[in-house]
């Protein structure tokens, strides 16, 4: 069975209070007893002195009858139990108890404590505390015995009635026995009153402590326990109403903060769980793109080594064929048919030589000679080269350049080759005409310049999007060797950039190129959405 906190607190505090009150009552009762006893000793000593003074002349006159009468009358006073007078030999001379007159006491009897202490010689002068004793009589009553010495004064040993030697110091003892029953009853009543008041105060204190503990401690802790259980069961909306400005109130505030933080954390976990699939898909796409880039780089590297060997083996025979066919073509003895055939050989040989040259160019890892350049200037030069081509007669060139496009560190000749290939491919994808759209922007998060080249052609088949940058891959009916985009891909990678091909929703293909910037560039005068001037051939 669980013991409540209020019960524990009340039990411990009441036990401590009861112990303190009992000790206090015991000390106080004992002090009061000592005070009453001192008062009784003083009263008995005063009474003994009065008796001695009143019987002084009677003893000088040896008036025994009157002396006994005075002792009998004094014995009738309230609280007086017994009065007796001892002679020198310890014989009772006078007493309120007539039966003991004439009896003798020894120095071992309780009545002789006044004169003999620890077997010492007779005391002549003793303080009151040495002359008093308490004991219980035959009836069980508590009695105080007070003794006073009767000393041998000059009037005694010079009196005519009887003679005492002047060498005798003490003639007798007067003992007064005083009842202590009244004192005992008062102490018992006071002791009872103290205990009753102690238990009444203890009861009141227990009730008050229980009520205050239940209100200020137990109820707030039970509330905290209830809300803690709610929180443990998953109810993160639970809160404690804290109004007290104490440690329990602060504990409630901290509980509310903890519940709020847990609710925020749970919401974040829920959002993370909801968006985890999307994030996994995005990350998977990024990994797939990185794998494709690595695969493309591996393809380019392996194909470069293969192509370099093949090109060198083919280039020498081609050079010989071209040289000797050119010499034969200059011979005047050839017929027209032979001259025409030799011309075809020379033309095809030159075409093969061009293909071999492209292969050699692809196989070489040309290190770009970078310098600070304007993307706008490179694009402008590339457009001037292709604008005069017949295939661009029905193509509208639209540009949208960023007004504050920064410069880049690049090899302008290599980038010009990239843009030239992209522009030619776009024109070839629009044989019946269309629009070539070129735009630039800045990606501030990664500090990249972005160039987009789009056309309005038929686009790239979805199955070929991941192969578009592979060496020797082409979708054209009259294809070359399919190295243009592969070479462009390698150039962009050597510049620390990226290139991605995709189809536009409205039709056509779009190539996006990212190149790291090298600082700010002044505003370009070409307006957004303008048209690039192309001179007709």
C-alpha cells in the first residue's frame, strides 16, 4: 500500500513535535518540582526557627509542659505531619507523637542525617539543603523533614535552672516534618495539564499540517503525476496550470516547457516521416545523376584511350593515301573518268582525315587555359559564328541575359566550342525553323553562373536522355561520329561545372550549364527578352 506524502510529512513532524514537547514537559515539571521543594524547605525552616524562638525562654525555664503544648498546637497546622525535639543522646524529648517520646535514635537513622554525613563527625552548622530530606512515611505519603540544631549558648550553660558545660557545642535537634502531598497533587495536575495541552496542540498541528500539505504539496504533486502519466501515454498537449511562485510552481513550468519541446520534436519527426519518401527520392535522383556523371567520365576516359590508339594507326595510312592521290590527280595523262574517281578518293580521304582529327581531339585531355572572361562576350562570339550558317535562316535567336552577370574563370576557345556545338545541334533539330532561346542567371546559393540553351524542335527521346553525352552516340540520320556533346561534356567538367539535358514541357530540348563565377560583372546592355541581331547571308 502506497503511503501518501502528506501522511508521511504529518507523521514525521508530529513525532518530532511530540518528542520535543515531552522533553520540554519533563524538564519543566522537574524544574517546578525543585521550585516547590525549595519553597517547602524554606517554609519548614522558617517554622522551625519560629518554634525555637518561641520555646527559647521555656527551655531556659525548663517548662516542659508548656513546650509540649506549643509543639502540639504547631502540629495541628495544615501540612504539618510531625514535630519532635531530640536531646543530646538522640532521645526524643518532645513530639507530636506521644508514643515516641523517650525513644532513642542512632547516628544511622534518617533523623540523624543532619548531624552525620558519610560517617563524618558531628556538623555544627549546616545549610538548609543539607538539613532537609524527603521520604515516604508508613502510609506512603511523601514527607519533607527539616532539622535545626539547638546550640549551647551562654544563656544555656550559665542558667540557674540547669547546667551545661560550656564545652558542649550542640544540645539537641528540632525536626519538622512537612507533608508534600499538596505539592505532588499540584505537580500531577500540572503534568496532566501539560500532556493534555501537548496532545491538543499535536492534534491541531496535525490537522493544519495535513490540510496545508495536501493543498500546497500533495495536490500539486498529484497533478504533476497525472500530467506526467498523460505525457508518458503520448498526450503531448497536456499542460499544468501553475500559479504558485515556489519550487513546485517552477517544476510545473519546467514540465510545460518539456512537454512543449517534446511536441515540437514530435511534429518535426512527423514532418520528417512525411517528407522522408520525397527526400529519399530526391537523394536517389541525385545519386543516380552522380552515378551517370561518373559513368560518363569513365566512358570518356576509356574511349579516349581506345580512340587515341585507333586514330594514330589510321592517320598514317590516310596521310599516304591523300598524298599519293593528290599526286595522281595532278597527272595530265588521266582520263576524265579517272580524274573524277581520283577526286572522290581525295574527298573521302579528307573526310576520313577530319574524322580522325576529331577522334584525336576527343582523346586528348586538353587542359583549359583559364582567365577572367565574360560569359556574354563568349556567347556573342559563338552566335556571330553560327548566325551566318544557312541552317539559321529560319531560326529566330532570342536572348535573355542577366543584367548583373558575374565573370568566370574559363578558356574562351573551349567554351566557344561548347556553345557552337549546342547552337548547331539546336538548329539541326529545327529543320523547318523555330526559335533558339538563350538565357543566363546567377545561382547565389552555390555561386554559379547558369546558361540555358533551348530550342523549339522535337526534343530528345526519353530513352536517349541518359545517353546523350555518350561518345559516338547520335540520333541524326546523317550523323558524324557523335563526339560533339561528349567533347562539350568534358570541357564543362574541366571547368568545374555541370551540364544537364532535358525536354521542355512546351516542346523542344533544353541544355543547362552551370559554371563557377569569379566575381562581379558590370551590367549588360542587352535587355531582357530582346533579339540578337543576325545578318542574313
